[in-house]
């Protein structure tokens, strides 16, 4: 698709969310978004845009339409059920003294 100036428009391309895992980090962190026609080009563009100085060792790109998130307005009702299940917390259990590694 082209606009009035004859250049390709990004409006027809899906939005991709970009996550990068740093050299020292253990988890991927959301670093931004970009438009691309497919996953391969999104990955290449994310590499060029978000890891110019070799900050990352791994990149994930996810279509924004494929992400389902909880609503901050519903945080009390959404996360409340976890508070009454104390057995889910590691402090609920006693660790025997003879256990070296857990």
C-alpha cells in the first residue's frame, strides 16, 4: 500500500512487541514496538533498532494482537484469590536441615 507521496505505509502492517534479553539478564524485557509485514522482518528490524550496540543475546517479537493482558483496573479482584493460598509460598514449608540444595 502506498500513501500520497508514493511510499509504503505501515498502517497495513501489524504491530509487533519487542522483547530483548540482555547479556547479563535472565529474562526478556519489553523494549518497544515496531511495524513489520511478517515475523522474520520484525525480528530483523528489532535487531537493527533495539540492539545496535550488542546489548542483547536474544530477541522475541510477538504480534500485539496475540497478547492478552489483565486490566490494571481489575487488579484487586484478579489477583485476590492468590492471597488465601498460603501453601503456594515457599515460606509455608519447613526445609529439613539435612537438605543441602533445594
